[in-house]
C-alpha cells in the first residue's frame, strides 16, 4: 500500500500566502500554547488555489499542526473514525527532519481510543504494541499522505515543526488516495 507521494508544485516558496501565519500564537494568546488550529482559504497561496480551481478541486479543510519539545511525538493515530482511505496534502515548515511514519495494525480488532483535537476533529489512537512500521518519509515538499492509515511524526529536536494539512474534494466528491495522486500526477517527484 502506497502511503505518500511527494510533489513539485510550481507555486512559489510556500503553500501559504504569508509564512507569518505559522506564528499566529505570538499574536493570538488563544493559540500561544496550541498545537493545532484551522486556516482560512485566504491563508493559502493564491497560485495554489488557482491550481486547485483549474482541476475542479476545492479545499474542505486546512489546518496547521505544530510539534516542538513540548509535544515531540504524536501518538500513532488515524485522522478518521476507522482505518481507511483518507488522503491529505501536507507541507512542512521549520524542522523538516522529522520522519512521518506509517504502520499497519497487527490486530485490526484491537480497541482504538477516541480523542478530540483542539479544532474539534475526532481522531483515533492506535496502541503501539498492536502496530508494525510499514513506511516512512520526510515531508519537505507538498506531499499527498494517507491520513487514514495509522501514522505518527517524531520531532526529536528543539526546533518547531509546522505542518499545513489540507483535505480536498473533487466537486462534491471525496477523493481516494489514488484519485488525488492521479490529479497531481504531472507534479509527482
């Protein structure tokens, strides 16, 4: 099972309209200690949004996840209610030397723990003893990732790592990982 596809999108140096968006916590006391917040469409690079429009793709969710020495390791988790096919486009800023690691469950019937993110989204934690590593990569360019497979990120440095994570639809239809990869096949690295 393929769980990532790196892309070379010619939209400039950032998927964000302004890199200072990553530092909202400095200006917004509500986000100062937050590790997760929503983005507005206006926060995204207009060239990126134009590319999406040309493909009849639309953003249904755009968020930032931050890891640092306060929160260095994400638990192994899936971003949806069940292990399945849930692609996202991620782009990492700051420390790009943090591996994103995917796992397969040894026992899919093992109970998962439901958690709620700071933005109100549900995710499910997988017991590390019931997971076996299957792949890993470093997200240094826009990368389509399989967020419906158990995964984690490890930031063992004292540098911040921000990950912009975007969920796309084709018109009104959700996309599978393979469909999203096909949409961006001309940009595959």
